[in-house]
C-alpha cells in the first residue's frame, strides 16, 4: 500500500519527522552560537585595531611632518571599517536568516581601496629621481598593474552594488 503524502494546509508546511525537527533546531542553535562567537571575536579585533589606530595617531602627532603616519592611519581605519561591515553582515544574517551579497561587496570595495592606498604608500618613494633603479622600476611597473586590476575591481563592485 502506498504511503500517504505529508499532510499540508494552506498555512502550514509539510509535517516532518520529529528527528528532522530536532536536528534542524540543533543546527539553527549551533549556527547562531557560531555567529555570536564570530561576532565577539571580530568585535575584539576591531577594538584592538581601533586602539592601535589611536597609538598611530599619537605617534603621527609626534612626527607631524611625515606622510607615512597618515597612510598607516587611513589603512588601519579602513581595516576597522571592514571589520564593522563584516559584523553588520553577521548581524543581518542572524536577523533575517539569509545572506545578502551587498555587505560582502562593500567589504571587498573597502579592501580594494585599502590596497590601493598601501600600494601608493609603497611606491611613493620609488618615483623620486634619485631612488630610481632597475629593481624599483620593476616594483613600480608591477604596482601599476596591480593598481589597474584593483581599479577594475572597484568599478565592477560599484556596478554590482548599484
């Protein structure tokens, strides 16, 4: 004799076995626990990075004529921004139960901009005439290619977000 199909009504989902319901509940609670633990670790990392930024600002004030400290501060702040965006993604995932691509695109966009700034810092000394060598020329050309690829990625991600 054929088994009866699960009973459904217009307002309910199909009836499932108690074991499946229990396993689903355990997996949901495990997922939520992992999200909470991940959020806590990311929060601590963001606070540490922010404290490190404060230290960089203090050191930058001691030597306010250099530009290196400014690039390092911006780099660190963009890193903190990336962590905050990831935290937002975790919070949104916990609330809605679904992942959205937009926060990940924003994190990628911030990461690309951050890398462009780091490359700018690394190559700022290379372009001076007295420091131009064949090795620095190779570094400069490789950096420009990387910046071009990153610029393309920025355009693609902005297009995907819009």
